[in-house]
C-alpha cells in the first residue's frame, strides 16, 4: 500500500509536468541533469540520469516550490534515505534494493517509527 501511495504521487507529478514547458537536459560529465516543469513554469523535479536510468539525487516540488520528496537512485534503483514532506510531517523512508526497509515519521509531537 505504501509503495502504491508513493507511485501514485510520482505519477501524478509526472502527469502534471507532461503539459508543462519542455523539460531541460544538460550533460554534466557522465550524467545528464534533468529539470521538469509544471504548466505554471515552476520546477516539478530535478535530478540526474546515467546510461538512460535515474541516477543520483532527485528532488520533487509542488507548484508553490515546496519540497515534496527527495532521495537517490543508483541506475534506476531507489537507494538510501528518502524524505517525503506531508503538511507538518516529514517521513524518512530507508530503501534497500528498491524496497522500503524502514519508515520513520516526524511531526511537531516527536518521532514515530511506522515500519521497521
């Protein structure tokens, strides 16, 4: 269920970016930096590709420019800590081999471990 939620959020962001200004791609050494936009011109996502796969740090924003998610890929596989901002809460999701290993949530009341 959690994977589905994150997948839906990612696809929604991509769908919104589909009607936006053209994405930009700039070669930086072995990487290609991508910037995708909302229809209002605001940045929707920034990140890198290597060998045609998502690679390195990716950051997703809402139309107002606030961060929605941030994390890293290793040749298309989610790795390490990802952060998801939801209102007043921040979720930290640890990925191992593209699978969620642990989820921790912070809010103004403290830390809550959701899944370990």
